[in-house]
């Protein structure tokens, strides 16, 4: 709701701008910050509400941005023609205020949260109990408030110390570097190989529409029972295929070849974007999902700022788009392989632990998180031995 208020304020103030610096502050800072505050909670809230068909829910939710872009582009152009750009910004500012209504509809619900570590729960419960006992009259000391704040922050951002999340964050950096330049250079590349401006714009329209289709249909497919347990692999598959599309792009130099490319790249771009929250939730759980998604999308945005200028420099230096597209393709393939190898190593370690557990003691059980726990059968055997000893030599079990 705060994000909707900031975004609307930025658009309305932007309509009164008298210089480019004013637009930087209003449209750039205020509106950008407002949309950032809206996006991450809206995506994280989907994971709070849905558990059975989470990938499909994420796909429908994230397709809204593509649908909005597709519909609002001609609408905004019409508003500019009718009311000038100042009137268009003023109308959009009022329209964006509806985000406050959307935020008000995101009511908290009770869910069985992912279990945190026993140490974190014990520390937080102890500090809360000590806090209530030491301050019955609500006299808050600065040290105790800082301790509680540090405890909550440590629990909320504990995922930053997880090796799996570190690998995911690194993979996202390479993936985002690869996917962003295409949206900047597809039209110039098509023009450079002899495609007309109207046809080049058509390629971007196809890319956007198929991206929406990929959001929804791939989320639905990965929620099927046969693929439910392989959503992580489907994410790697989608990212890797986009990388392969990049490697083939320098060979495609006509409209009949570029249209299938736009369809394929757009579909799998929408596919892996849908699965980013699903993969993140699988690693960190739903308790810290909002904070984790904030970190992931921040890392996703950093290469978006850097990679188009780098690709432009490569185009100016080499005189063609081949080097830029190849670098993007290999970057996305590396992102997929990095996560795949990390997953494979984790499974190999888990299998090795299970094998060692069975070899050392048949009464050992291996839990899903890889830790070894003794079976209660040992305790039952020990109790049986004690009862036989107490019964004495005259005891006859028959």
C-alpha cells in the first residue's frame, strides 16, 4: 500500500515537472521505489496463499506485468495524443493508486510455517519471556530492544548464510546478465539483417505475448503430478534453452527464422521467470520467502543495468552482434550448469551419508535433511534387557 502511494505520488508530481532533473526524482526515484515496494510483497504473498498449485499461481500473478505492458502501451499512447504527456502522467497517477486497494486485499492468513532451527526458536522465546518478565510496566530499555531487533533480523536473513542460496544468487547474476540485452537489441539486430521496421516491432510483440503464455502454461505444466517433484530441473531446463537460443541467433538472418526464435525464447523466458519464486521457496522455505525474493530480484536487477552497455560496447568494437549474443548465451548456460552441478553434488553427498549410515548400523535412519538419528529400537531393546534382569533367574516368560 505504501508502494502504491509512492508510485502514484511520483507520477502526479512528474506531470508538473519543468526539467529533466525533476523527472529523475519523481518518475525515477519515487515511482521506481514505489513499484519496487509493491512487486516483491505481491509475489511473496502468492506463496503464502497457495501450496498445491504454487507454480501455476505464480505464473498467473507474474503474467500480469506482461499483460499490462501489452494493453497499456497503446492506451498510454492514446492518452498522450489526447491529453499530452502531462495529462497522461496525471491520469496514470490516479490509476496507480489502485495498488493501495490491491495491498489492502492481501489479508494475512494462518499457515503452518516452515520450522526454524530449535536454537533460533529457543533464543527468541527466552528473550521474549525475559522481556515480559523484566518490563511489566512497558519500560523499554535500549539494549533489550536492540537485542530483540538483532534476533529477529538474524532469523529473517539467516538464509544468506546458506550455501544453496549463495549458489542460487550467483546463478541469478549470470542468468540476468544473459537475458536482458535481447530486449534492447533484438529490433536493431533484425533491422541490421534487412527486416523492415514494422516486422522488427512485430518480433517484439510476439516475444511479449508468448512470454505471457509461458508464464501461465509452464506454471500449469510443472504443477502436474508427473513434474511436481522436478520443478527445479524444469527451471534449469528453461534457462539452458534460452541460452541455446542465444547461440543460434547469429545464424538467423530473416523474418521466417526470427519469428520461431522469438516464440521459443519468449516462452522459456516466461517459464523460468515463473519458477524463480518456486525455486527460491524450495531453498529458503516460505518463512523467509519475502526477504529472499527481495535479495534475488535485487541481484536480478543489477545485471540489467550493466549488461546492455557491455553488449553495446561489443557491438561497436566488433562491428556485429555475434560476440554480444554469444556472451549472453554462454552466461545463461553457465547459470543453468552451476545450479545443476550444485544440486548433483548435494544429492551425491546425501546418498553417501545414507550408505554410510546403513553400513555402520542397520538401526540408523537417515532423515530427508541428511542428518542421522538413532532409531528408538535401541531404547526398546535396552528396556527389555532391564526388565529381564529385574525379573531374576526364576522368571519364566511362558
